[in-house]
């Protein structure tokens, strides 16, 4: 309402009084332009603060796809072991219909796991992030400068919890808000976390919702550098 009032004042002065008041019109117009400029500047600053530009290095990120890949690989090993055991039972003529059904189910599970593994994008090969150094303390290391958890948009990360060797959480259990990852053509996003100065064995617990709206819970052992 105040803006409308200011806009109408110059018109009332010019036409109702019969004598144009150019100076008053100019002053009010300049004030309006100045106010508009500061409003736009404030809006620009606000937008920049809400989604700040980040720089991904080889020492400050972990890719959720990499974590999930390690989890699926361990599941694949377990399924392979089950298949071998069931096949040995059947080959020794010690199996029955239940054994055969269990074998077929295990084979289906293996195929499903392989499909999931093949569907994980390689963000290093895509040139989205730089490769991280090999982990000297196991299959996965969270780097010393870890800040960003990167994920593709088909996965909604709802919780990401890191536990120390005493099972104490190093971060807030509630997942951080996600922002689009610069340079990924809006296909990936990142969340920011602070794990403090802890270094040592960790457990990573993660919950996500996939593109089919399935809730997936999994955990792996890793090392925080």
C-alpha cells in the first residue's frame, strides 16, 4: 500500500494543483528507484547466501553411490556364498524342493544386486568431481577435510549418521538440507556435515528413498581420517 501511495502522489501534485511540480516528482521518482535498487540488491545477497558456491576437492567429499556400492558388493559376496552352499547340497543329492526354491531366490537376488550396481553413476568418470586418493585403512575412508555428501537426484537422503568406535554419533542424526551440485547439470546434489576432529574407525548408517519411492536402510564400516 505504501508503494502505491508514493506512486500516486506525483500525479496528484501535477494535475490537481494545476501547476506541474517537476522537482517533487523527480525527488519521489529518485527515491523509488533507489529503494528498488536496494531491494534487488538485498534479494540477490539473500539468494547467494541460501545456495553458496562450493568447491569440491579430493579431500572434502564422499559420494553416496560409492558407499552404496560397497554395501551392495558385500551383499553380493554373501549371496554368492549362499548360492555355492545350496548348489553343493543339490549336487550331493541332499536337496529338496525347498532347497531348489532357495537357490532360485538367491540367483534372483544376485541379478537384482548386479542391476543396482550397474545403475550407480560414476561421478569421477563423468568429470563431476576429482578422484579421491586410495584409502589406506580399508575399503572406504572419509577424508580429513570431509564436508560434503554427494548424491544423485534419484535418491533422497533422509538420514546420514556417522558413529565413532564407541558408537557415539559424530554428526546430527537429522539429515542436512540438500543443494544442487555446481557443474553437475542439476543431476546431483550435496549436503553439508561437520564430523569434528575425530579420526579412527567409524560406522556409517544411511537411509534413503529411491526413484521408485522405496525406503532403503543400510550401514557399512569405514575409517575417518
